[in-house]
């Protein structure tokens, strides 16, 4: 029983070590804020369109293999 408990504890500490190797890549995406009339909202101080910015993760695109067509 003690060996099983020791194994579970060791596994719990080993998993985060592998996950911490790579930090996810992120980028910031900004979109102009639009009013009810559909026109961009302009900031009165800077005279530039007001923007809503969010940070998003960048995912890798994996190349796939073609699916073979069925013979009739």
C-alpha cells in the first residue's frame, strides 16, 4: 500500500514538470468598436477609433493525410 501511495505522489509531481516546458504562444487581436449606427466610435481625446483588444492563443495547424476514396 505504501508503494502505491508513493507511486501516485511521484506521478503527481512529474506531470506538471512536463507541462511547464512549453508556454502557449499568444497574440493580441484588436477590433474597432462600432456604435448602434454601425460607425466606428471615435475617442474624443486622441481622435482615433476606439478598439476592443483581446489576447488569444495561437494554435498549430497540423497537416493531415488524404482520406482514400471507397471503391464502388
